[in-house]
C-alpha cells in the first residue's frame, strides 16, 4: 500500500512542453495504479502548534503544567503563561503538592482522572486549557526521567527527540525557594489526515465489529450498589458513579494503568487531601485485603484531619490482574465515605474478569 502526500505549497502548473505532457499523464498513471494496485492517496494538512510546559518535583512527586494550542493564538498570551508559571511554588519544606496563583481571568476546574486540576480561560473566543497532572517518578535518575517525558511531548508536536545534551542546553528553569521549576516551549505541527478506506479495510473493520470474544477478559464486569448513580466516563475512566445524600456526596471511579508502586499511588491519594506521605511500614500496617475471585486487592482508607467543616476522605483499592493495575477510588466527604464503605468494598469484591 503506497501513500502520496500533497503539499499545497508545491506548484504543478507546467512551464515547459515536457511539464505539460507530464501533467496530462500523471493522473492517468495514478488512476491506473489505483485500480490495479490499490494505491491509497490521502492529504496531510499541518497546522503550526505550540506547547508550553512547566515541570517541578520534590523527592519522587512530579508535577506537570501543560498547554497546547495553535501558535497564532498562543503567542498572543505568552506573557500570561510566563507570569502564571512563575507563581508555582512549594508552600512548605515537607509539602508534596505545589501551589499556584491564577491570573484574574482564569478558572480552575476540579480534579478528574489523572488530572489534579484543569485551568481554563478565553482570549478572543479561543478557550485555553492548562492541564495539571501529578505522577510518581519511576526512576531515581531525574534527568533521564525528565528527558523521557519531554521527548513524549515533542513527539506530540512532530519534533525530533532531544538528547541529554539538548535538554541541558535548551531547557530553562528558575528557582522557587530551594526547588526548581523547569520551563519548555516547543513549536511543531498538528497533523490531521483524511484517509480513503479500501475494500480490504472495510472487510477488516466489519470483522472487528463482530461481538468480541476476548473483551470480557480485558474489561471486567461488576455489581453496582443500590443508590449509586452512573455518570459519563471520560479519558481513562472505565466506570464512574456518583453517590448523594442531602448535601453530602462522593464520586467513585475505576481506571486501569500499567502496574506501578502501590506506596507511590497511595501517597498520591494522600496528597490530594493534604495528608503526609506514608512510609512502607505505615502502608503495611494500615492496608487491608479484599478477595476478588482468586486474587487479592489492596485496600486503604484515608481521612482528612478533623476540624474542617466537611473533612474529605478517599477510599482506595488497587488490584493487579492480567498485566494491568485496576484502581478503585471513592472520593468525597468523610460522612459519605463512612456510610458507603461497605458498598465500596462489595463493589471491589464483585469485579469479575
């Protein structure tokens, strides 16, 4: 199968007799080849895209701030992002979550999926969206870990990978107390394709549309407790529910990711409700097990310190099966968490692959 990319900047207008004859012959040749060999042609359009990002870390707690938009609209508001990035700070020497200050016309939306927050604002009708995410660092080598993530971003805008020398030479940073905030600005392209579906593709898609045989082995089933309201899923969420009782409420989510450190993930949850991280010994002392068929899910209960009007809580379960880690999370106020504790445990225990 061949592919023909047509660049709108090139001209096919014949300037010579040879060019004129060639322009007449080419369509005939292409039509014949398409009929005989199944040539697939498509148009690739590229839009210049810019990505601005900030990265900071403390110990193995890494935070990412990123926005991507057409360069023509992003360059108008560069100064807003420069000012915002410089408000990122660690509030105390032992904090594992940074703080930031929003410009006047920005709004902060609550956490969702892997996002700790989404920051939005509009300029001339265009809605900018800054994603704030947090992941545990899997490698003790900070420079290696940072480079892997930077190259993942560069691929998103069709740029070549950096080496460690490139990272050292081209990245910028500033000090925030004793910590560093790393800044990145990439200008690349956003690629969109219009694809012609061949008969072979159509036959394959039709085959794939038949009832799958292996889906139940990769996506589990479960029993939904009474009173749980199913809500739409987005991103990496496999299931999501809302529980309400008067003014009290909680949200239950199920996601799947590659297996990683249970301690790091539990401490990520603890950070979301302003709790200090656990040591491995503290995790071992506080975690429970829930039977899921012939497997065991790790289960923890995390409660924000009392004293606030509505202390928060997170109930969490982590189950490793089939090369994946399944994360069960109930996040809400303390009262709802205590009331739904048994239902949440039964929900985890009802999972079947």
